[in-house]
C-alpha cells in the first residue's frame, strides 16, 4: 500500500516548510512537531521519505557508506575506491518509545569477542537511519538518556558505542524528526534546545478545510494506489525542487548584514547559548536555497527565526513557547545600520517617548498577582515565586521506570551485582560471564586462546539507579486555607514541588477537597504544566472534608497500582490538619489515614500563627508520614536547619 502523499495533506504550511528545510540541510538539526492528537503530524512525516532523493551505497555495507566518500572508520570497512555500489531510496527509520539503548545505538557481540577475539558490532537504528530520516513518535515519552543519544548523534553526525573496553564509531547523519502531544508532558528545556526547528500544529477550525481533510482521507482508505496517483506529479515536482535546493545549498552566501540580524534577534529574545544563532543561520541558508537565491535576505532570516526560536525561550515547563512578531520585526529593524542625515545628532536622537516599549500595559497587575475579588465565598489566589524544593523520596528499593527520584533496580546506573541466570536481558556482565564459562572449558574441548562460550554462560549486570514515581498531591482548598498570604505560599510550594517532579521525570496527580467533597482535579499524568494550570485556578472556601480527601487519594492510588504497577507512589498532603466537614470529622479522617498505610507520605503543614494546634502533626502520625512545615519545603530551609544543628555559621 502506497503511503499518503505529502502534497495531499491539507494545511499545515509551517510544518511543510520546516520538514522541507531540514531535508535540504540536515545540519539544521531536525524538527520537533508539537500538537494535539489527530493533526496529521505522523502522516506528513512518513510521507516525507518518498520525496527525498535516492542514495548510492557500497554493496554489503550495513552502514550505508557512500562509494564516493566512504567513512574511513566504518566497522565494515575500509572500502576500496572502486567498491561496487547500488542506489536505493532514502530510508525512514522509526524508533519505538520502548526501544532499549542497545537497539538504538547498536551492540557488541560479546560471545564472538571472548571466543574469537574479534569486534563484531551489531548496528542499531542510528546506523539504519544514516543518510535518511529518523522518526520518533511521542518523543517526549522517550527516556531522557535516549533522547540525549539521538540528539548527540544528530549534532555530531557520528555514533559511538563503548562496551567492555571496546569502542566502535560510525557515521550517523540523518534528519531527526520528533512528534509530541504537549498534553502528555514536555521535554526538558535542555533537550528542546537540541532540536533545530519546532512547529506548533493544531486542528483547523474552518469547516470547509475540515471537510476536505475527511474527503481526502476517505478517498485514500478506499483506494490508496489511485489516490496516490492523483498527487504523483505534485510529489515528483516537490522532490525535484528539494534536490535542486540541495545542489544550490553549498553556493548560498551568508552576508555580514544577515549575520548581524540573526545576532540581534537572538539577543533580543534572550535565548541561552549560541546554538540558536547557529541554527537560525543554517535555516536561513536552507531557505534561501529553497527559494532559488544564492544569498540570504531579510525574508530568509525572518522565516528562520520563526522556526528556530520559539522553543528556546522556555526557561521552565510552565513557560509557553512562542515568539512575539512585533519583537521580531523590531529586532530586524534594530539590526539595520543607521542612515546618516542632517537630523542625526547622536546615538539617542532617534528615540522618542512614543517609541518606548509597550509590552506591559499600564494599569495591569503584574503576572502571577491575585486579581481583585468581586465578593462571594469562593476566591482564587495566585502563586508566588517558585524555589528549589527539598527532595522527597519513596522508601525502599523499587523497579520502576528510569527517573531521578528514588532508588531502584534499573537498566542503567552503577553495577551492584549479577542478575540470576534466569534473567536473559540487560547489559552483559563480563567477569560473571567468564566465571560461568571457565569450569566447562575442558569438557568443551578448548584448545586455543579463546573461550568456548555458550548462550547459557551469559550473565547480566544488576544495576542500581533512580526511578520516577507517581507524586500525588492532596490539597486542602477549604476556607481555613483561604487567607491570601497562606494560599499564595501553599501554591508557591506546590508549584516548586511540581517543578522538581518535572525534572525528576515523575507522573503527577492532583486531588483537592473543600466544602463537603473531594475531587480528582487532574488524573495522574506526566504533564506537570497541566497540573500547574489546575493549581493556579484552584478556588478556596467552605469547610474541610479531610476524610473525603484522603479517601479519594487512596482510591486514585489503588487505580494507578493496577494501571502502572511498577511506579511507586509518593503522597503529598497539603493541609493545616483541620477536619470540620460532617459528623465525626476527625475520627473519619483518622480512619481514612489507615487506608494509606504503607504509602510513603509527606504532610505539608500549613498551620501558621502563634497559637498552633498541631493538627497536621497528629495527621502525620496517623499516616506514618513525615511532617514538614510549609516554610521548610525549600531546600535552603533544610540546609539552614542542618547548619544550625551542626553549629556551623550560615
């Protein structure tokens, strides 16, 4: 069945352009496509492979070496100058979210290395994608270390594998394309910065365009070959244009004026580092080649900045990506050299009060400050500044997904032992493998230097690393928490813990309780910005149904234990400990606490004032939890307390 034609996709001009520019110049660094589900992200990426020109490869080379310029370090080489070759289409290699590291970068054949003394490298997906496309759907769900590996290879054009003292390197130049749904969690800003371009896609709200999308999709499903034939000429013309732009690319000039514009734009948007400048310059050159020009113009720089900068402005997961068109145009204008004239009396002569920045309208409250209330029992208070929070960990040793919070047996980390012989996956343990094979060498007829190994001799390392956890926040939103100063501190502390959870690759959930009920405000997700959004709009008021909040938290944890049994929970109860809703409120709360026995819990004590009842501390006792005053959630508070106890000066 033929793939969906690239030119048949309706709309999405920015995505279309970003993919084409990355195909013209892989040095741009690939494309990250962000958007809601069902927006043709994957369809367009898969269709792109058919537009790329074919590549000449050396016969029998598993690493796709070009006969005209073979890789001198190719594991299958060295290749002679006149090596036989053949032409094949450019490959689209898809990397599944659950892929192991060895499958991605390749692995060494340990049995042959020990028995025959040869380095037998088994190529991975990076080798398969060389001189083609590497596509990662849901890249935000991929383990961070694999994303780092992909981006390193894409930036350096090489992949290196080091195992048991043996190092193998091979060329890995490809167009990296990742797609993601931001609702399912964000990439860390450090990883976002490694993608060359980013595009935001969304479903069209135009009924006519939506009708056309459905019409074309149904026609394709009814007869894929006939549908593809309708767009064959358009796809062929686009492929020809891409090939022409690739030939023109080396001849495109980047003048100093364009470089100054790029530098002015990147400085204006306060992006970190120099990667933004470099990527913008490469993209501008690719766009000039696409337009058939041999020199970069202001239009090329403008287009490049719109694609290369939006994701680099994020400082934390709560920042929205994007750039201001007005700021972009102002930066382009500022980069133009001034024209001397009779009115040019000095550096400041061209500015007037009317030209002052208008980014913050006068009279508006600063971002994050509470808005005036119009009355009523419910009110919403904004959060204060976030801070570096204390690290709370789940007790014991887990076996969950790789993360950065609690101790766990993982597929990475330091080696602490050897897996039982029944375990047949992971990274081989060289010493244990040799020990397992050594007693059998005579019986196996060994007569040379190499070991005689069998598959059952292989032993695998037991490694200790860190896992990600489920951090469930159970937040008291009753009237006793509603004082502006207190609620602002509470939201600031919870946001800081959410930021910590984001950095440690945890799932997060949010249960709130007030009045006479509790609700699951946010089901467990890896999207901490969704949790931050729900928390920011959290209203307060009414009595304190503490028992209902704990019961709802227990229910959520039971469900998640079935859905994701390997991810251990950390419960954070944010309350002043009061229980005032319904008959026997205190007794019911204590009974509900009994259902959470065995769950690692932290009670964030929000009680304040000179007269304190110690109710949150009592709740912590019933939960078997650590009681942490609100003021001690910050890491600096903990460090200060340690210094005070040890007698050291602050």
